[in-house]
C-alpha cells in the first residue's frame, strides 16, 4: 500500500481519492474496509487464500452491495496457485491486480473507517503514508446526519463501519431517529481517535490537510499530498484534476443551525483546528445552498404530489429551439413532471414552458457561474421535490440512452436499478454531429434531434480512472477532442465527459462540478450515454454570446476554444471518414460504449414476453 486516505467520514476523502485516482501511477481503492478483519483472523501469520478472498467477498456497503468486486480470473492468475500467504502478501497481490487493470504501477486506499487502524496498517506496510482530510466538524456532522451508513452507526452506537460491514451485520439492527448532537459527538470522537492513532505513527508518515484548502487551492494541495506520498506532481494530471474542483460554490448558514448544540470540548476542538462555531472557515466555499433567494416560482403544478413517473430537472437559457422535442422525448420515456429553471432567457423559452401542464417553471436571475453552473438552483429543487424519488438531471440538448431504451422506458430502468440495489446510473456525453459544416446543420423545433445530427465518434475515448468504480465509462475524448484540442496547445484539458444524470435523490447528496461527480451513491453495473446535440447551426451564435458572457466554467474557456477554431475555419465540421451513423442503443452496446448485464437482458426479455 503506497498511502491511505482517512478521515472522520463526510470530510472530503472521496474527492481527494477521485483526484488521485486520476494520477497516472496509482490506483486508489474506494473504501475497502476488509484489511482489519483479515488481521483479526490471521494476524501476522499466513492464512488460507480462499478464506482471505471470502473476507473481501463478505464485506458490504450500507446499500447491501459488496465494497469490492473481484476480477477472479486476473486474481487467480496473480495468485499463481498459492494456497497460503500473509495478509500483506494477499493485499499487495490484489491491489496489484486493480492497479494493473487500470494501467497503474502502485495501489493505495481511501477508507475513512481505517482511522482506528492506522498503526495496524503501518505494521503491515512500514513505508505507507497517511493523509487525514479534515473538514469543519459542524458541516461534517450535518452531512453524516443525511448519510444512511452514519445514521445506522449513530443508531446502533457504533463508532466505525469496519465491523458492521462484515457479513451484513448492519442488517440486524434497525435505524432510529438520531438528534444532530449525536452526529456532532460522532465526528468529535472519530477525529480524536484518528489523532490518537497518528501520535503513534512513524515521524513524517502522517499529514493533515483541510478540505476547505483543497477546494480553494486544489493544485497547491494536490502537490503537497503528492510530495508526501512520494508521487510526482505530473503537470498533465494536475491539468486534468484541478478543473474538477470548482471553487465557485455558494455558502450557506447551516453552521448557525448546529452551533447551539456544541459541547465545550467540541467547541475547544473546533477552535484548535481554526474553525468557528457560528461562522464558516474563510476558505470554505463548497457547501451548496440551503436557501436560494434568486430562485422564483413562475408557473406549474406545485406541489406536484402524486404524479406518476420520475421527475426531470433542467436549467436552461434560450432553449426555445430544443425544448419542444426535449419535452416530447422524455414524456415518451415516462417522465412525469419537469422542474425547469430559466436563467434569464431572452427568446420564447419562458412563454413556451408556461403553457406546458407538466412543467414547474422557476426563474433565476443571478449569475450562472456563481451558482456552480446552475447546480445551486437545481440542488434546491431536488431537495424540495426529488427527495426519495428517481430524478433525471439533464440539459436541454441531452437525450439519455441505455441498453434497450427503445423498448424499456425510464420506469422499467429505475425499477431494475432498484431491484439491483443501485441508486445512480453512470453515463458519458456522446457528441452528435451532422455530415455538413456546423453552420449548415439547420434544425426545426419539434423535429427529432437525430434528424439533423445523427453521427458520432465510435472510438477515441479514454478513462482517466479505468477501474471498477467507473464501470469503464470514458471521461475524455470524442469529436471535441479531435477537432478542437488534438495537436493544439491548450491551457485546459478537453471537456470532461462522465455524467451521473439519473439518481434516486436523497437530501444530503451533493453534485460536484455540474453532474460530473456524486458521492455517497451505489452505481449500477449497467451504463448509459447522453447523446449531446450541441452542434446545431445555432452553435456558432451561442459560442460568440458565451465568450462575451463568461458565465460557463473557467470563464467560458471551452467556448473561447470553439470561437478560435470557428474564426479560423467558418466551414468547420465535426464529420470525418470514421463517423458512425446512430441507429439505436444496440450500436452503442456493440461498440462497448454503453454496457448491459445478464440480469438487465433478462429484464428486457421479460418485458418483451
């Protein structure tokens, strides 16, 4: 084990893990939990390999899904027929398998619940380095109170998840209502226990970093952590990773809600860490809003209780061209209600939406950039109308596709996901384009988007974190990489493609970087794609407008790139001799751009019968 990221939980360890998992040299587990159990069973001696494997397979997430999915063929080959080995040997072989599959040299771990086992881990791996991610204790407690695993721990009187995760022990005890004070206490005691472990570690092996500093100065902090764990701060890695940490987050006054609940010892710890009970740490900017004064109700059936089908959420501006078909398409897929935020449209979008009986329309007149690209407004509506329901969060130019979507609607899909214990669907953007120059790709409102842009790139994609957690879903590449970035010096990388548009929402969830990142959900093994219809002929005008407005990510950097190429070549086209015409979802499955599973195929056959 190269290093271990730990924390109290709900402190930002997942974000740091995601960023380091993009590093070209290291694969980072997402919460293994099983190493202490192995040590409990086998100590420093050798154990039976089949029992070691069984420990991994019997360790579960609170959702009931295994925490680690094994590639048994790869693992069996690496074990080379050995039937006994030490815990360290087995873990190094297994970690090496995951690293090899991801094209990496080293393996590491991110498990907050290894906090009380740091000394044990260092005995196994004397050279291991530890990174403790620290976050304001009150924000951490609030986040814990909304997470099912921490709600269970507080209900059961457990401090850590390692023991309850084994053999689904957590299923034996129900969850009760827990006052917020108990989550504050849970944060306090978990933090103190980690500090206690750290005091016995080898000098120089332990580093504390602030979540707030990661958000405010990501490149600086990533370099600091990379130096601590002995990895090079690769410039390409930093260029790809830091854009995923958007410092423009809206603050909230949640801390004032819990400040009166603090005990003196908890107040002293906050003060020692440099935090104040009633005022945010000055660098903290990530937490999404709980109130959004800019958001104003305009029209629609509120409250939309009792409506069938999942809800669609979107933030739009000047989308009158696409909205008629966007609404028609998702109605045909089983959507029940549309919650749409209009951010100052100057075309007929608002008038069009007011006339739709299933659209709940809000107006937001504030800055799109300052609202985290509209997600602050969307989060407010998700918490208000989407709690404990399946929600689809998409842009007006995005159509969700998945295996057999022509026959299975969104209710069929979410029903299957529920049965599989999954709460979210991973997808990536597939840019669609016409066979003519972009400026000639005319589109008429209400017509199928594919009538105008029916071609896509079938290859040229890659994943920066090609491990089991991303289900093989690409994160970069495609026609925008090919046309606007390839063989060109750019200050920022090509657009990030992974998105998580379909989720069973729960208050306390929080997207990061638009819908590109989402913590605390179980992803389906099935994957999908968002057909992205950005390149109609109106793209040329939109580019010039967005370059002037500077409301998109990083001051509309991507739009400045588009503008540069369009000025250089007014007849620019994305079409090329390897373009593939989209027919149906089968053409994406065949090319392994989206993935089905045997269980999902059985669901499809049952539907057909």
